[in-house]
């Protein structure tokens, strides 16, 4: 009896000892989040009760009871109080410094008429020094409530702008970024006011258009690459303004629940700025940067040294951005058939296709993803053709290249299945449909719109993911309107009933995935972010309501109330 008791006692002691050792060795969480609906975007577990974080990594997902076993005295506990959490949102195509500078310059995003532009510039003139440049961005003539009395090729002319700003040069970029509007003073500085034969020749720009009136005089509108005639005279940004714009961009990302950002085209100056910010410990966002294809020397330098994949996942450079056509707004998108509202005009090839050929091959040889801007159906076809030729020539058809087409806005029906066949990722901004569809039908006509524009569901069903975003500062950074457009196919005013081409709507699950896991996939980062999965980075976005179940009409009422980046609360909305 004594020996049996002793044996039992020894086993009990051993179990206690083992349990104590296990508890001692068990990792403790630095943060536990619970108390609301948590969408993981993980196919193994769609929703969970709680998430435990250790430092900047996800430690546990599952029940609150199990999560609490990771709690100690130092653990920060966040009660969602019924709110909703998703993985941190990823802006799949934007312009980071453009976002920051949009905060510093005239923001014309919400102007509804030429008069609104005049008023905004007149107000800035009051405080500007004589000769000081006034710059801004965001106007879009196709979205105005009224049309100016006098237009040329659908655009306003500079005369009223010149009258209210005679001593300050003004250059205002179109919302699309594919055109600009200059006043007389700016054109005078650029030497573009003379009517001599030699001067008129300067208006001819390959890949661009200076719009002139019936007398051959510039109207102030500079389309595509013609914008460089004015842009090269605008004073360069200063280190101080760059720092300010960078920090403002981070703040804007946090406020909008954005923890990752695909920066669509950066040059030497921006690379140097980002490197400095990272060295100083200020790269507090995850930037996936695309090298600008406008600097071939820069590309060759990077081919030599190869991609930069940041082990801290703050700044990764492994892709190239090519600008191959314009936008629909300024009729710069490159089309197979002419514009319905400008017969004989097909848009612009803003980059020789030979450059796409060369870059695709160099990208495949040197491990760089190639991302090509294409809005019109001809631009999309030409790029797919060149991607395919490069893959075939180098026997890379089955490689994990993840080449992309940025926007893929208007496609010929024959080209839709080619994305999946070639494994080319369309990076599409759903909010563009909401903004552009009401007037884009004038550009393309009903048949082309219905068969080939904003073809989200057809692309998804073919077996290729979509990377979503806003193209900020073309559109506001706020992801909620883009999510709403994805699932409703409506304008932000809720029209039309049932949505435009409703068969192309995304489901809410597809829309969320396009902003998280699919966006991560588009940057080779699906193993480290994009879903709430153990081992991934602790980046989360928290909303005031459940955007996955709330009535469609109320989706736009959704607000980001908290952003968690790298395991830390970086933004909390104040009531």
C-alpha cells in the first residue's frame, strides 16, 4: 500500500514539475486583442475570437480562453467592444510621396467646376510671394457639375486662370496625373507663348500633346509627356519639404488603416530619401517600391546588384514600373479603336514597346517583377504580347515571375483569359470604376464598356487574383470607397440601382482579400502578411462596424478607428 502510494505521489510530483516547466517555457504575449469580429483572411479559420501578439509577430489565433493562457502582467489587452478587425490593409497601387505632397499643395480633388479651381488659386495667390510657383493636383473636367463656356477638345482654357494669377506661375495636375493645366505666366517661363514656326515645333512632344486653339496657341493643357515642358521649370522639392511630405503620408496611411503600400514608380531621389528614413529608424510603414522605368541607367544599376528584400519588411525594392499609355480622362489611354467622343484619336503610346520587350527580358533574367501601366485595350494587349514573348524566349512561362499590369482598366474580351494563362496579375483600383464609369461610356461607347471595362469577376473566375487600391493621389487614399465600389459597382452617390454591369461585382470576401492577402501576393509577401495567421506580421485594421455584413448602403459609413502596425497601436480615432 505504501509503495503504491509512493508511486502515485512520484507521478503527481513529476506532472506538476513538467507543467511548471512548460508554463515557464511558454511564450508570453505582448498584446491580446478580443471582443469583436476578427476576420483572418485565412482559409483555415475565417474568424477567430482572439489574437495574441508577441512583439511584432502573431503568436496565436483562436479562442479567447486559449489566448489568455499567453497573458502575463505586461500584456496589453485590447477589447474591441464589438468592433471589427481585419489584417492590415495594403494599398496595392499608389504614389507615396504624391500622397504626402498632396497634403502640402493645393488639393483640387473635390472641385466641381472651373470656378472652384479659380477660387482655390485666387486664395493661394493672396499669400504667395511674387514669382512663387503655385502647384496642385486633383481636378477632373469630366466630373464637373458644369462645363466652361469655352473649351478646346473638352478642356478648359487658361485665360481665367491667368487673369487671377498674373505674377505667379501656376501648374495644376489632372487627377489622373496624365495631364496638367498651366497659366500664362508658367507658359511664359517655359518659352511657350511665341507663335513663330520654330516655337510651334516645341509643342510637338513624342508621347504627349500640347493642346492648342484654332490659332495654334497653347490653351494651357499639357497631356502626358508634354507636361515635362512645364514641369522642368518648377523648383525642385527641398529636403525639408520631402521630410514633411513623407511624414504626412505615413500619418495618412495610419488614419486610413493602411499598413503596407505598393509605391508605383520611384526614382533616385526618392530611393535616397527612403534609405535615409530607414537608416534613421523612421520607415514606419511597409513600402514595396517599383523602380521607375523612365531611368534606364537606374534600372541597369539595379540589374547588377539585384533585388533588395528587406528582412525587416519595411522597404523592399524588387519591381519595375513602366508607364505605357495615358488615362481615359484626358483621352490618353491607348485604344484599338478610336475614341467614341473624339473620332480618329486612339490615345497615346507613352513608352516605346521596345522598352517593354527589353525590360521584361531583363526582369526575368535578374529577378525583378515588371509592372506596366496600361488603361486602354491596345496598351493591355501590347504588354501581354511582350510579356508572353519574353517568357517564351527565356523559357520562363511557368516561372513565379508575378508580372503585373497596373490598372488593366479596359480590356478586349479576347485578352481577359490571357492574364491567368500567363499568370500576369491585374492591379486594379475599384474606386476608378465608381469615379469614371458615368463618363467613361462617352469615351468608349456602350459595347466596349460592357464587354471589357472593369472586368473584376471575369478575371477572378479565370483564376488570377486582383490587387486592389486607389492610385492615390489620383483618388483619395481611404480604402472604404474602393471596397464599396468593389462590391456594389455604384458611384459613391449610390447610383445606379443595382450597379453598373453587376455581374462583375466582387463578393465582400473577394474585396477584402484583394486589399490584404492578394495584395501581399502581388508583392511576393503572402508568407509574411495579408492574413491573420500565426507567424505573420502583427498589422491590423479595426473598424467601427462590420463591413462584411452591414447593409450595402451603410458600407460608406465605415470608419477606421484603430490601426496596429508592427504590434503597436499607431492610430486611434478620437471621438
